[in-house]
C-alpha cells in the first residue's frame, strides 16, 4: 500500500517534438518535484549536459545495467536505447518527493504493468498541428533533415498510443498547457471535478492523423 507520505509518479509522453521536455522542466520547478534522469546511448545534442539532461553511456554499459536489473523500464526509441534507473526513483518517492518522467509509450506501459505502490498519473502531450510539429523538429535538428523526416514518419504511429494515458493535453500555448497539467494533477489527487474534454481530444487526434 502506498503511504500518504509517498511521492507520486507523473509520466509525460508524446510524439517527438510536441514540447514535452520543456513541460517536464517547468513542472519540476514546482515544490517537491524531481525529474527522473534517464540513461541513453544517444549522442548528446548541443547544450545537453551529462547527468542533467541524460546520463550518456555506450551500448555495452547500457546492456550491463539491463543485466544487473537496474532499470525500472527501458526501451529502444529511434535506434537508441533509453532507460530509467530504479534506485533514485524509489529513493525520491519514499522521501515523499514527486517524480516526473519524460519517457515514451513503451516505458509507460512497462511502469504501468509493474503496478508499484505509488500513485501514477500519465499524460500524453500532442502538438497543435502537424505543421507546428514539423517546424519544431526542424528548428531543433536543423543540421539533420533525415532525423526530422524519420520522426515525422513515426508521428502517426506514436499518436495512436494516446488512448493508453490518463489525460491527453494539447501543447499550443506552453503556459496554458502547463497550467492544464498542474490542474489535472490537482483534481486527480483531490478527486474533484475538472473540465477535461475527451471528445475534443478525439477530434484533435483525427485531424492530426488525417
Ligand atoms: P530524445 O532523444 O528526443 O531526447 O528522446 C526520444 C524519446 O525517448 C522521447 O520520446 C523520450 O520521451 C523518450 N525517452 C527518454 N528517456 C527515456 C527513458 O528512460 N525510457 C523510455 N522508455 N523512453 C525515454
């Protein structure tokens, strides 16, 4: 049984480029929130710092961590491996600190299946349109057009996982989206009413995949 003192787990997933990493960083500025820093075999982007954005490691070290069962979940995303270490997550949750995860749908499924004692709330973040997504990805990986194309192709497949999440939010205006997430966490924890509109989400997804 989860004790009242335990922290909660918040997962944000999205198709690449929907702005979830920025949202995760903003949520973590709230009191009592810590980001779970993943391990990855992906090469760092400019401005990314090891130990802050990710722990950047090679494939051999990643496989060692899998064998030592140090991951709460791990997955291959876009030809690279990503994984969440169990230890810091549990330590934080047991201290009453809330942990936010920026992970994909595969990792989310694994964590859901583990049925840990901690409260879990999952969010799927969508872009306002395919055009906005394309622009966001192009700005980020300007030097590598192939990556943008590859991630746009994955988009249609990734979007279909929205149904596995507690809430889906549209990241049009960052501040509004952030506020919506904070409100949904609050209403979920306090079991109070919210204005979450599932019909609107259905319609939005239809537009994105048409
Ligand atoms: P990026 O390379 O753009 O930072 O991340 C690519 C994808 O991998 C994103 O969807 C991100 O959420 C996901 N990701 C990052 N860390 C993890 C992790 O530890 N586990 C899983 N399953 N996915 C992750």
